[in-house]
């Protein structure tokens, strides 16, 4: 057990021998436990240097070793759900020395990435995709007459999503070779890992049992009544010592519960499963954060880690924001608590993003009004729609990238019926080290095209508070999107009153050039405007857009510039363009925003600069546009 994260590289003689899974197979089975200890220590060290997810990875060290020891990746297909737990996999598949580049520009991705390694056979980042993906790979193997093993590793949290159960049901119907490993780190069932359940798990995975089981079914198939009776008897036996009846009903051979930290036992079980035919489900129990005391004691708080400086003390491993500058998530958390204190119709809903969205205090103060529906984005939205039908005002706190997963529900169940649901959309825009799977690059585009939607982009902490209040008061579906991290540090006026719908604010008066800035881009726009004496408008609303003000600016300026931390295609700038064209305004327009490509991970500031969304790049782009249009301005 480690009580602190190593600040210097630990001694790992066994791990140093492994450049690929082939090297791992050269070790004796009696060496695997020692290897697991080295791998766990190296994982902690490397994540301490770079920051990143490590709690889930610590929990699957033994499983990862066993999988690569028994199976033959990349020929055998191995898909990790979400990918938080894939760091040990990366280390064992030739990327150990690159781990110190994790989440840095040009370095390893935070999640499995097909372009990074042949061992990463499916790119992930969102949950509950692994079983569907591995099922597709199984069918591809069947069509090409390839005999290989197909393995999906999914956590108990990801298993809550409907997509996972849809895939399980289909897998049972196809009745072909697939292994689903359910990694259960919810310790509420840990008491079931006793001698009896372990014995039965080994028996259910054994060759003799499955030979008799399969042979008996073939024989008894000719006597349907007897077959049915035998099947029920098997179910009852399994049901007494395991929770596997559900999986058996949809066509899987259930094997569990297994101690996920017993590497020798895992190797034995997997070797047995390797010989079986048809859908298999192995249910293992692990401890998130295994081997690091702080993470074991606080698996949620230590889900991920910030980079630890070389001179950092143990007490400095957790990064706490200063009181002076709040994160946007904290602003939302404060706002919903203030609202709930005066409005009994408030309900907060989140699909497993409660703490990340700033709702921890709200959940503690108003537990009856807080609903964490687990990883079930689609359900969260329709759940809110049902509440809204009967006079409750639900607030769905969700990250931009995950709202994408509930797009149909947003349209069909909320917007089509014009229901009173407020979407507090966190992590809008670029998210830095987590990369393109988690970036909120598209929400303005996919929201503004939906009828009945109110779409808002606050520029600072106070505007976030005001526009959340506006969205709550609005009679219909509303969305407030704000970025990850801290705001510029403005004082929040604790006023729950709504602002006028669709009205922008002029933040700076200049000449010739007007910058229409949305959300996070107001700050760099103001910095740019000081250099070129431009007018800056904080647009606030994407839908409805302030047409009156845009028209006034078009008649009093020579160039309109739009800036947004969203894809240019179909975004807020497009809304401005559409209005100007429809109203026959003849004025040059420059649209700045995210380009038409997926942006790889890095520091947010660096990423913004690379796509021309820092103050210096904005200034240069405007000057170039002025020259191209032959506009005389004091800026050039």
C-alpha cells in the first residue's frame, strides 16, 4: 500500500523488461503479483508527473496483466469502455516511456486512440460503447472467417446505460464468441466474494462443467419440457450465489463473482474461458484506487489528479481553487442552492456529473431535490421532460460533450413539446488535456437549429448567474453554456431576476470595427479591441440573437467580426450572417471560431492560440481582413 505518490521514478525491474505483451508472456505466473506492484507504483509516478485519470487504472492493474498474459492482442480484440482505466494497458503495450507525455500536446492521449497504437482497437472517451463495438468486431471476424477472441471491459457505472443492455441483448441473440468483463468497483457487493461464490465461479468457467452443460442442452433439446426444467434448475442454483440470472436470461454464460485483484486466479479463469464458445460474462469485483491509500479512501475525489510539482508536499496533491476566482461549475452550484432556497419547484438532475458540475452542496442541502441518474444521459433528459409536464422546473446539469448523447431526447421529448427544462451545459468549448472526445465544440451549432430553444452564452461569473436565472424563468426549453475552469474573476451580484431576452451588451465603444463576441471570447475580444480601438459587444444570446443591435452596428461600422469558442460551421457567427443576409446589409464579415476538424489534446490556452482565438491572433486576423477588404482604419 502506497501512502503518497512517488516523485521520482520507482525501481521496476520486471516492468522494465516488458515492451509488448509478448514480453509479458515470458514471465512465470509466480512473477505476476510482483509485476502488478511495480505497475501500480509506476502508474502513480507517471500520473503524478502529468496529471490524469488514475483511480480506475489502479483498480484494473491485475486484470490488465491477466488479459495480456492469456490473450493475444492485437490479434485478439480488446476494447476498454470509457478508457479511464486504460493507462496500465498503455504501459504494457509499448508506451511505458511515453507515459510522461500523457495529455500533453503531441504526447499520449488520455484515452485509447486507434492512431496511437495497434493495441488500441477502438477509440473511446464516452461510456457504454465497448460491448456494441466488440460485437461489431466479432461479426467482422465471422464474415472474414477469422477465429479470434473478442473482449470488452466495462464498468458497473457504464453498464447502467441503455446502450450497453441493447448490445448485451443482441450478443445473446447472435450466440457467438464474445467475452464481456464487468468490472464492478461498487463495494456494496464485496461481501459476496467468499469461498462459495469463488468455487462456483471456477466451476462455471471450467471445461468439464461447460462440456456437460453444452452436451446436455443438445440432448435435452429433443425433450423441450425436460430442457426447460433443467434450465430453471441451473438458474436457481446460480441465483443463490450470484447476481447472474439477468445475464443468463439474455443468453450469456455468467461467471462470477471473482476477486479482480487476484492475478493468479484471473489467469486461471481467463484460460478456462478462452476455451468456451458463445457469449460469456465474467463479473469481477475490484477496488477503485487500489494500492494508494488516499484514492482507496476517496475513490470519487481522487478519480483524477492534477500534475504534482517536484517540490510539492503530500498536502498539495489536491488542487483547490482560490476563493477569489470561482470555476463556472462552482458558480452554477452556488446559483442552484440560492434558487432552491426561495423556489420549491427546483429539481437538479445530472447523469453522473453531480460533483463535476458543482452540485455537491446542493445534493447535501436538498437531497430530495437532487437526482443523479447515473450514466444515462438519454434518461436524464426525458426524466426531466416528464417532471416538466407536471409543474416542476427541472435543471439538467450536463457536460456539452455528453448532451450530444441525448440529442434525440432533447428534440423529441423536450423541445417539440416546448417544456420548461433548463440545461446547464458545463465544459463548453475546449477542455484541454482530455482532448476531442470531451470537447464541447458543437453545442451552439446543434442547439440553435432546434425550434423553441433559448440559447445563452455568459461571458463571466456574474453573467452566468444572471443568464441561469433567465433560463430558469423562461417558459420553454433553455440552455446556458459555459466553459471549463475559472472565470475572469468578476464579482457576482446575487440577483435571481431574469434579464431581457435576446438583448446584448456593448462592453466597449470603438470605431470602424465591431466585434460580436460570444461567451468566453468576450475577454480576448476586449484585449484585442484595446489594440485596434474596436467596439465590443457581449452578445449573451445566440437564440434569439439581438437583431436590432446587429443592424445598428452594421450601419455604424465598416467590419463585423464574430468570435465564438464553438465550431464556425453552423455556430453563433452563422446566426449573425443569416440575419445580415436576410436583412440585406452590405458589410464585410469575419467569422472566427473553432475550425472544421477535431483538435487534439493540449493546454487550453495553447489550443486557442493554435486556432487563432487568442487576443494576438484575433488582432492579426482582423488587420488582414481590413487589408483584404481595402478598409481604411486606424487599426492598420
